[in-house]
C-alpha cells in the first residue's frame, strides 16, 4: 500500500464473524471508496478470513455516509516526552491468467464470486498531489463516474503498461469508501519500476486498469473496540489513514489515538490532512514521533490552527506507556516497515497486551531477501529444472530461486501484484517437486493439499513442474 505492496503478519485476528462483501464500484453516484524491488503492498498476517474481493459495478446504495465537517474544539495534544529507544524503527502477457483466490475463511460470507474482468474497471487520474519529496497521492475516478466500495485498509491492484509490457502492482488505498474518487498514495522506491514510473509519467486524464481490491488488514473484518490506537511509520500511514478517516466519519463515539513515526518533518505524509481532521474531530488525537525533529516547529507556527504534537526519538516501551496509559483498553492497527512493526509488536507483548486486539500489515517482501541476494551473487549455484507444460517452458533455474522470478524470467504470464504473499494473484499449482513457502495466506487448506502455492512466497527446492491453474 504507497509503493506499497502488502505482506501481512496480522496477529491473531479477533474475527468473530467478518462479513466479506464484494468490493465494487457503485454506479449510483453516491459517496467513495504496491514489486520485487519495490516496496511490497502491505501484508496482513494470520487473519483467518482473507478478503480478496471483486471490483465491479454494482447497484446504487440508498444513502452515502458523509464526513463530518463540523468545527470542534481544538484537539488536546499534550504528552510527555519519551525515553529511550528500544527499536529503530512478462513479456508474453497477452492473455494473463489471474489466479486470485478467495482463500480460506472462517467468516460469514456474503460475498459474490470473484468475477471481474481487467477490462471492466478503468480508472482515470483526476489529481496528483505531492505529499513529501518522495511520495505522491494519485486520485482516480471511475471512467463511468461510479463510486468505489472497499474495506478501509485494503489495497488495489493496478495494471500498468510500461514500454509495451503490463506490470501488476498492488497499492494501498488512502481514501475512504463509498465515494466517487479513489486515492492511492505511492512512495518512490529505489529501483522501483512501477512506482517510479507512475510518479514520473502518469498525468491528469491518463487511464489505468484496476483489477481487484483485497486485503485482510481492514477495519471491517478486524473486530475492534471503540477505543483504538493506530500506529504507522513512513508510507505505512496509507492504509491507516483510510481506517482513521472512515472511523471518524462513521463512529462518532470512537476514541481514536494515532501515532505516526517518520524520519523528520519533511517525511510526514498527510500532515495537513491530519491537522484538518484534528480540527474536525474531538475524538481524534495525533502524535508524531520523529527521528529528527529539526525545524519541525515551523509546522505549528500558525496558532490559529491546531498543531500536531511531536517528539524526537524512536518508538519504545517508555513512549508507548507514557502516551497511552490505557493501552490495554484499545485495539491496535499497525502498519510500517518490518523492523518497526516487530518493535511495536514486542512492546505490546511485553506489556501483556491482548494480541487478539492487535492487527498489523507490513511492507515486507515475502521472499527471503538474504537467500535471494546469495542467489543473485552466484553464491548458491545448484541448478534444478523448471517445467511449465502449459507454456512449453523447460528451463534450468538456480535452486532456491523465487518461483515468481523464475516464472517471469521464462515468460510465464503469472501475475505478481503484491509480491508479498497477500493478494493471491500469483497462485499456481506445483504438480511435481517441492518448494519452500513463507506464506500461504490466501490459500485454503484444500488448495494447499492439492499443491497450490504462492509463487511470490515460494522458492524452488527441486526439479519442479508447475501449472498456473
Ligand atoms: S503476488 Fe500477491 S500473493 Fe503473490
């Protein structure tokens, strides 16, 4: 979500009975709705009920929620300065096969079958906004002016044609559902092909295809209390902002604390938007934790407007305890880099926090980076055979290679939208041989039993025969 492809490590879900609704574009005119080297779209983990949904046109809804615009009293922004820091934070894609899975579910399911077509949802760029020096928000409208429906916190898969080749990437949604515009906030990534291309080339009026919306990390399926603590770092703020704005719009009794961590003031995404929300909602409180706050004072120069509190340092047990003495009464939604999230998770566990109320989504590639680097450097050089009969592929690959990379390299039209084991787009079936998988998140037990794997999260361990369906 951002140059954000999701990979999730959601802690034990409190999904008593999530309702999986179809993601849809609503033509009523009512309200609204991340790369091998790029930041993966956020991954939410261990949720039993994946929420891969369809993106399609639907019938109008009777009414649309409205964002509160009432001016409330200035927000309370007091806190104690923190203590020590305990953590720092294919070519041949003429006929792509899209193997999205509805995945395993223990939830009440009211969803329609996944049945979208890449040609049905065309997004038109209507606005570009620079958020920070390296992140940008893209606001899209549906070509037919329909409205967007999704679950706050989810991501959308885009099909982006670059130099005649279609690339699929998943990006977190930063807007709220049931509106006629869909906003994606994307961060540039070093060597990130699609994210950087979008930032450099996508202009107002350009069209892209949206394939699906998905993501288990969302405030609809993740049962939560009325008191919440939203925690994000860097571009991880993207899905969390969608959650915050939606909750504020629909839950006037919610008590929402938002802790966002960034390197410095120039890297705070949505600063002005958070400030506006502070002015509108007395039940919303924001804290910024900056590694380096030099010059940040200028943010609060205008005393006519509410300003964001901030402090310098890293997330730590001391900071969390000082800011949120009622931590155990809250549900935590967390998104950011893996190291940051691990630190917060450790803090929660050390605080005897009930992890059933802890939901997180990371931007971590599902593949074992260390192993892949060794392979790239040639340190691991044992060859095995990859056989994909449907596409007449029989090729030598290095043992330990990422299956998705190997398939793409040899022209197999597999789609790796999130590249983080979350979206299910890369599902394929191993008919012979063995792989080592780090994620089976969107797969059902029956599919796993049948040999289905997620190519983005599996390494080739022996001679292998693979089918895309
Ligand atoms: S590319 Fe999304 S699960 Fe593999």
